[in-house]
C-alpha cells in the first residue's frame, strides 16, 4: 500500500551535515522498516485501502485495538520521515521574504526563532520530533507522533531520534542540530506554509 519515497538528492548530498552512511541507514533501513510494518498491519483492515497516510493517522481511533499502536508508530514514522526528507536540500536554500517576514513578526527575528526551535530540539527527552506549525508555533512530539494526528500539517520537522545522527555525532545532539540548519530547504517550508 505505502512505499519508501524516493529522495530528490543522493545519500551523500547532505554531507557534511548528515553523512551518506547516516542517510543510507536512516532512509533505506529505518524508514523502509516503518513502511513494511505499516503495510503488514494495514492488511488486516481492507477498509483503509486507498486512504492517505494523513487520513489514516487522523482517524487512529477507528482502527482495531490490536493494530492501533503499530499503525501509530510506523505510520507516524512513515509520515514524519517523508516530510523530513523533503524539508532538506543540499546546501540549504534561502528563506523567502514572506516566510522571513512572518517569522520576524512571530519571534522578533530569525535568531530568536532559531534559538527557540533549537532549544526545543535539545530538550526532547529520548526520541522524538520538533515541528514548526503553520501558525509558526513550535511543538515537540514524542516517538513518532506528529501534529498531523490531530489534523495539523507541520511545515518543518526535525528528527531528534538518535538514529538520525548517532553515527556522525554520537551523543552530541547540539552539533547535529546546528549542522542541520545549513541544509533546511526554506523554499519547501514556504510552499507548505502557503499550501
């Protein structure tokens, strides 16, 4: 039903922020496993065939109890990672003036926004994600949960699970987050904001 999304860049293209080894492991192993486990669980509920991952995640309560957690974790992992790959690009991209203006209005300036987002990422206990939402608020979710589960489509997401950075940075999450800022695709974020 669901497939591993193709990337718009090669595994090596996000280096040195994220190495080819991390990208290969993260995309072809971790993300593929989420897809495989999601598909296996959904075989038990043919009525969801043809639904998008967003529709499924927004209606988790309709799923049988025995697969709900599996779909939440693996469907969330599939959705979250699919967004994550799209909001990064080799070398990063310039922020549009509209997005820049809205961030400045919400936070005073980009540096304040960046610091708030970074502190949220560093404050995640264990594994989870940091999101920028369409209202430009910052939100943290544990494990593979996402704002999409309540119908809110994030416009930017940062994976702070250790599998996202441990080969490159070991336990130095601050270095990973600092490097990640240099590969954010602000054009994609802007497109998600304006819908």
